[in-house]
C-alpha cells in the first residue's frame, strides 16, 4: 500500500492554515516532508486537544508526514532548504505574500533550485491584488467570500459558520490544484505556481443557489428570496423554515436534518412524510388536506399563514421526538423523505459505510492510539498508502539531511 503518488516528494511549509493539503497528498502516497521551525509547527498547538494536552488537529492532518526542523532565518539552513527543494516535486506554503521573499526564498529562487517545481500558495485573498496583505480571520474570510449572507438569523444578522473550516476548503483546493498542475507538467515538462485564495474557495460554498432554476425555483436568489405578494415576509421554500434555523429536529438519540419542502421541486417529499404520519394516526385533522406541492399558492393567497406553518411544524416535531436516527433514516429511504440523521463523531466511527470504504485507520502515536480519517475517496486498493502517525518534532531531520549530503557528494 504505497499509494499512487509514492514516486513524488512534497515539501510542506504550511501551518494550521494549510496542513490538509499536504495531508491529502501523503494519504495518496507522496513523501511529504513537513519543514518546521525549531519551536515546532503551530499546528502542534491547535485545538482540539486530548486529555493529555496533545493536539488532535495535528494528529489528523500531519499523519503520514515526516518532520524536518530547519530555521529558515539562518543562511546555512536556507541553503539546505534549497537543496531539499531541488529534490522535491511539490512545495506547499501558507505564508503571507512576501514572507518567503523576506527570507531570500523568492519564487524565482525556488524555481532556480527546481525548474519544474509545482509551487502551491494558500493565502487569504491571493498572492496579488489590492487585498493581498489584508489581515484575515475565519469570520472575515466567510464574510468576504459570501456564505455568511444566506446564514443569517431571524433578524438578518450573519451567523458564524461552525468550527474553523475556511482554510480546509482552500487546502483541499490546493491539493487538487497541485495535481492538476502536475498533470500539465507531465505533458509539458514545466512547473508552475498554483495560487489559492481562501476567499475564492469559500465562495464555492454558495454554488448550490445557481442550480435553483433546474429544480423548479426559477428566479431564486440568496440576496433576494421570493416575497409573498402583499406582505413584507419572504416566502421560505422550505416549510420547516430553513432561513429561520428550523430544519433541525430533536429525536430520541440526537438530531435529524429535515426540510418540509414545498413547491414543485420538493413538495411531494413532504407529502410522503404526512402520509407516514397519517398511517400512524399522528396527523391532525387540520392538516389532512395539505398538499405541499401547491402549498405556496395557499400561503400567497393568505388562506394559510405563518401560524398555520408553525402548527404543522409542531405536529411533525411531536411525531419525530420518540424515534431514533436509524428509524428515521430507514423510513426516509423507503418513503423518499428529505431527512437525514445528523451524525456525531461516534456515529461516524461506527458507520458500516465508512468502515467498508476504509475512511479511518488506527495508528500508534507515541504512547497513544489514534483513529484518524484517511481515505477520502474510493478506488483501487493501491490508491492510498498505509497510514502512519503524525511525526515527533524533527524525527526525520538527520535522515533527510544525510540523504542531501550523499546526493551532493555524488554530484560533486
């Protein structure tokens, strides 16, 4: 299990903002050398932490890599680093634009060391343009990219998007960009610079709105959702109230994501839910004549209103409350409902589907055992390498530098 990228070497200069990119290439078998400063990569000090204070973030995103310590502020170490670059196929970094230039490690110098190098940069707003030096934070990047706009509360105030993940989007794009550039190199013999902007990466999170017309919601816009005639209210095409954070339902063992879809695209699925409720004698008589395909017209005419929808939501909530996530998933598949369990980490680790696809592997890191995410796609058995634990700081410095010395002696 060497992986498809086993012939290739990657120099990884990223910190917690870009570790996933090198991690994905390492899982595919590339030799990924994490070059760290003497005090260690910041990813080693990134939450969440286990009971012993060790970073689970580092364990997940540095698994499969090697660690070499080089203080790049030192001229002698910069020479060693350039010699290391000369042996590499890819270099990935997540520094502020201009930082490597300040260390005398410009793009031109890197290219001189390895003319066909694939150099990948992950930056907040890109390596050029008027915002290239702007400070960033998770909230800033989501706001600048657009996805905060549709993620608002009842008063229109944007909501922070869960745990930090903007750089994960960008790092995954960086890994894909590196491989696309490699494909071009195979045919042309030329390396190139792959310039990843986090702002542009997170913008893709709103791309689903572009498909609205194809599923029957012509004219839909995140900026201007449909408005009910004669009212100031925006018509929510999910009767569960997706714009009002009402698509999460409490069940016996957790949460289920389910939309009470209405209109021609999704209304029939909600009719299926109400049919299930009718069979279980759990559908109030007031809701028996509801057809969710044509429901928007009844709302627009004023025959039904928000109070009517709230009554329906209450009936659905009571119906689901004593059911488990597995029960609901089984019925959703059989009845074609727009419902899916919201899995926690325990659910994922126990998932027969993920286990069958080799999504996790267990490694021994120091004196502890880690179960880590590994295969991110499904393919031939030799597609991914065998997992190995995240390295201790500088664990591979002596070996890698000795290889460089031997190579230089042979060249001499």
